[in-house]
């Protein structure tokens, strides 16, 4: 399909609450294909539609765990339409998160270790399951995007300011 430009901070669209998808149709499936192509081109493991300027509740994830015989990541993309966290564990985990909309910047973010998530797939079929580990972290990160929240909103003001200063310095140098 197409590789789309990724919206970066401080673009105000990243703070929008994305609208639900009414029906999973060919247009939504085309968006999913574009999101997947864009995620791979940017070497990411997750991408929400708002990150390419589309305010719909759609995201894709591929943790790309493992390699094939040629040493290339095994691709296993999954699409999530209208995803929502319906329950979380009390146990927390910390992960050094990054974001394609805040390029080359990372910070430790603490989130629930497990999350029960409900979503529609690319065929419009409903799913609900408990996610854990990196998949739970990535899903919560991407759903945050659909709600206008960035990973830097989960860290202290000092850490957030440091990330934003590093990003500004990187942009000036480029």
C-alpha cells in the first residue's frame, strides 16, 4: 500500500481523541495496510492511526520477535480496531519506551503488567483477551495515542523536559 508521513510533536493532532470506527470496511482495511507499511518503514513495533494524521481508533502492532533463516525479523502484524482496555492488573512493570512521534527519545514508563483488551480485527470480528509483557505495554502505549496521550505524559516533569530538550537539540543539529 503506502508509507505515510508520521506526525511528530508538537503537532496538536497528537492530542486529539480519535473517533470510533463505525464499520470495518475496505477503507479501514486500506488504512491498516498503510499503517503496517509505515510502521515497518519506520522500524517501529506499533503505530496508531492518529500518528499519520487519521483520527480513527485503529492501530497496528508487530513485536517482530525472532528471525527467519536469513536473519530478518519474522513479521506477524496485527490490527486492532476500536481497542479498549477493560481491566488491568495491579502489578506494574517498567519499560524503556520510545515513540515514532517523538523520534529517538526514550524514557522508563511504568504501566500495568497485564491488560485485558477488547477490539475488532480487520474482518470486524470481536476479540477480548489478557495481554502481558511487551505486548501489554505496546497496546497501552498505542491506545494512549488514540486518547491523545503520549508516553512522556507518564513520566515526571523533569524527565519530560529532558526528553523534549534532547529532541529539540537533535532537530537543531539536523
